[in-house]
């Protein structure tokens, strides 16, 4: 039974936050990034994590393998958002969830508003759109949280590739 008191709920959320970080830091350590370096910059894990998932025999995965990978990627994504963007984990009641609640990451977007994303869902979307791309996974979560500037696709139509790339000879 869950402790529904304010202090119990806060303790449960703290435990979830710390558990996500421990799991992500352990993953980093396994992939050769020292926990201290990971804590300073979780993006240091991105190349090694991408290489790792690229080599996984996903076609041979059993359900327990998918659950383990999902847990690792969810922990990493949530922890990265917390550490890089001053986001925080929040728990929200949800009667449609088997547990009766869900954990989201919440952050203030560039628009000054608070936005939420569920790392669990972002990772699941990656599983549905193989191959798994860690950079895309992070970018999708950051976009939902409105942490990155929106690109006006129409105005980009007037910009040449050379201008975008800053080709040699460009006066910029």
C-alpha cells in the first residue's frame, strides 16, 4: 500500500528521482563514463549508449530484455532532462495506469510555461520506430518540454544550404 501522506508522497518521489539517477549513472559506468563525469554532463554518455544500442540483437530480445532496456533508457532520459534543464520528476495520479499513477518530467519551457513529458512514453515511441536513436529520443523529449527553439519551416525555405552550413568565404 502506498503512503499517501504529503511526506510519504515526497519521499516516494525522492526515491524515484534518486533511483533513476543511480540507474543512469550505473549504465554510464558500465559504458565507460565515470559517475562523476556523467553527473556533470549526462550527454557524455550519448555516443557510448548509441553504440551500445546499435549492437544489441533486438530481433532476439525476449520480453525481459525489452523491459530492462526500456528501464535503462527511461532512467537516462529522465535524469538527463533533470540535470541539463533544471527539470524535475513529478508523480501524477492516473486511473488508466496499472499502478494508478505515472511519473513525468516537468520543466519550464522557453515560453515560460510549465510542460510535462513522460520519459516512459518517449522511449516506447523509439521502440516503435526502430532503429533506436538516442539523440532523437532526447530531442523529442526536449521538444515536448519546449526547451528548444521552434524552427519556422517556411522561412527556412528561403535559406540556402550554404547559408545554413556557413560555407567558407561566408562573411559570418
